[in-house]
C-alpha cells in the first residue's frame, strides 16, 4: 500500500462521513419543521431514501435558506430556555456591572466593553 492509496482511502472515508452528516442534518431539519405537513414529510423521506444524493441536494437547493433561519431560531430558543432555568437576564448582569463600576472594581473601559457584549 503506497501513500497515494492511503490518501485516497482517507478522502473516501471523509466524503462518506460528510455524506452521512448531510443526510442527518437534512432529516433533522425536515422532522423539526412545523410548516410542512405530514404528507409532504413522507414524500421528502421517500425521495431521500430512494434517491439519496438527488434528494439531499434537492432539499438543500429548495430549503437551504430556511434551514439557516430555523437553526438560528432553535439556538435562540434553547438559549432563552437555558437563561430562564439558570436565572440569567441581561438586566441583572447590567445591574451587577454598574455595581462593580461604582465600587471601583472595574474601569470605565472595562464596563463599556462588558456592557456592549451583554447588550449586543
């Protein structure tokens, strides 16, 4: 076995893993969607199972922009749920920053940069 065969094997394994990652991402997005009915989901799944390459590429071409928005919305929802459970709120953190600045524990520049990070 020479080095080129090894590199080709590594490339094939990488492409195989990427393919499964794409398929799992598309299936996960499809089943998380609330704007697509059950019949349309069944059609997409049949398409993805019978013609997997064409199905994944068709889904990415037709639904790709919505996938990014749905992922962002899900991440924001998870972050908000975590904050509600943990008890973190931006207002509480801003109040703590103001107290630290008033006590002289942090400088005005540190206060401004931390405040910008919390607000933005």
